């Protein structure tokens, strides 16, 4: 008689699912932390703009462009692997 878990998840796939479960949580946590860092630096740069007397457009575009360039570098690094 087969177990209910064998009907839902075949025994040959059992280890495969357990390996991926941990990495998904790490990716979600990393994404949340990355978003929080973006918001922190965005608020820091927006309040620092008048102190340095830079134009508002420059201060508004600095962080998104920097993050975009870092994302491109990260994608290139991942695609080489």
C-alpha cells in the first residue's frame, strides 16, 4: 500500500524539493532586504540633495541609475557562470 505522500510527491523527487525550499527563502529575504536598502538610500539622498545644492533631477536619478548599473553587472556576472 502506497503512502499518501508518495502519491503527492514521488520518492525520487523527495530530496530535490527539500534542496530548493531553503534557497527560495533566502532569495525572498534578500529581495526584501535589498528593497529596504533602496528605500533607505533613496530617503538619504533626497534629504542630502539640498545640503549639497545639487539639482533635484540629478538627485532623483542618481540612485535608480546606480541600481540599474549594478543590476546589469550582476546579470552579466550570472550569465558568465
